């Protein structure tokens, strides 16, 4: 999943991604250098995407960038 999402964001962007545990579920954390730019979680049900949770707001990502 991470390779697909990074490719969708564009290889020239310089974003990297890691999978982390967020609220008991796996999520993707996208970084631009050392700064967290986005946190995404896909809820999968019956082998299909049933929901998407995404945080892109820098104010809401502030605590991610102080770790």
C-alpha cells in the first residue's frame, strides 16, 4: 500500500512513508524530509476500501512534528 500511495503523490515530491500504529490501526505517515505532511488510514472491508481517514492540516499535525 505504501508504494502505491507514494507513487500517487508523485516520485518527484521527495515524500517518504512509513507504516505506524494510529489508534490501534495501521496508518501511513508521509514525511517531507523530517516534517510530517500527512497521516492516512484506509479502512478495508471485504477486500475493498470502506473508509479513508486523512489529516493534512498542519495545525492538527503539530504534535506529530514535535516527536
